[in-house]
């Protein structure tokens, strides 16, 4: 990438301010790119969100220490960031050793380590920088590693969002959430309440539960030899009501006719007495008990009472057949209901 040569101050000491990134589009020295710095203020905010001074090491040793096992001492610390017309600048507090090395021209260049979007090449954040004399080789290695780290961070953030994690979720937090999700998927559901309701043993599993539910479904189907349809029941019930009504009417007619014969009622009062008997039989009964015969015995108008029928309808005969009942016995029972 574009190299930033360290210019000594007017006093000949290490510079207090150094340029970290150029404004606009730039390439690495080996031709890779382009990379773009479009919004330096956003990059500064993202860099400051790390809540730490950004280190300046020697030859990118921070990035290589995991490979070579060496130390990674800081040569300085970026304590401030500033957006200028030509890019982003950093205010540096140098260590004595680094200051002497720069003054002695042992290190001539500064190489920043930044994160960028793989899709657009836009710079997203500055992580650190390094004193170096061979930045091209270092950046070849660093570019691969930093991009992988950046992609991993983006993946972790996206996965954390899918898992519903809040705050700054790290790799460990996402890993724990995924483990918990997997364990939930493999947990055996508590079937205790279901087995208890079905009156099964406590160790009954899904096959036994399914079989028991299937049995309930079969039991829910009525046996035609033991049950009748609601329509048949309603028809039979209506017949019973009609028979009972006919029986009561016959009883009232008999009582009124007897009262006429005894002289307690006149033939002209017959319709009135029948209507009263149908609405309030107790009132008629009380009236006849107190009535004194005022005329001799009368003849009763010829009104042929309706005969009691012992004939059953077609549906009633079907019910008797399905239930195995004797037709005559069933008819007799219905007639007895009329007498109640």
C-alpha cells in the first residue's frame, strides 16, 4: 500500500503526528486494491470504540507472535486520531527505544493495519500500526490474516443477531448459544402428564401413547347395536309425548262425562270443562268435588274417545330391532307411561 515515511521533527526527534491512511482510493505496493477511505470520521469512531490506545509495534510482531512465539513490545501508542484533508492522522506517544530508533533512522516507514469490507474495499477501522522497513512483504501476510479476522467478526455478529444475543457478543458467547440451542433440540419432551391422562405406565414412550390415542379414537365410534341416532331418539320421544297427551285427554274426558251423568255439569258445560281440564286439571277437580247435583242424571253426548294405540312407528320398530327389545313389551311400556 501507500507507504508513510517517518519525517523527523524540526528538532530532529520522532514526529508527534503521523499519517495512517490517505484520503480517497489507494493501492498496496504489490498492486492489490483498490481500497477506499470515504468517511474518515466513521473510521475514527470505529477505531475509538476499541476503548484503548492503538499500539505501534515493530515489524507487525503483534500479528506474527502466534506463529513465531516471539514477544511483541510496543514502540509507541496512538493516543489521538484526526481527520485531515489528506487522510487520517494519529498522535503518537513514542517509547524511548522507538524514538531513538527513528532518530537514528533504524526505522523509516510506518505501516497501518486496518480492516476493510471485502465486497467494496472500503476502510472500516484502524487497529494498529507498525514500524517497518519492508512493508510490502508484511502486508501480504497481514492482508490475508486481517481480512479473515474481519470476515470472522462479521460472521460472529450476524450469527449473534440470528441467535437473539444482545450487546457485544464474542466468539465464546455465540458458541455457548449454539451449544444450548443444540441441547434443546435433543432434549426428550416430558410425557408424564400425557401418560398419566391416558392411564399408561410412567415409562411409556411415543409408540405406546400413539397406540392409546388410536384406541380412544376407535372407542369414540358408537356401536350401532347399542346406540340409536339422535333423530330416532327425538321421534320416539315425540311419540311418547303424544301418547301421554292423548292419555291425559282421555282421562279428562272421562271425568267430565261422569260429572255430566251425575248432574254436576250440564251438557252445555262440557266444552268449558274440557278446556279447563286441559289448562288446570286441579281447578276442575276441586270444582267437581264441591259441585252439588242440581239436575238428574244426564245422558252424555256421543263422543267416541280415541282408542289407545299400541302400534309403533317404523323408526320405533327399528330401535326395538337394534336393541333386541320385544315389540309388544315395548308398546305396553309406552301405554303404562300414559297411565302415570
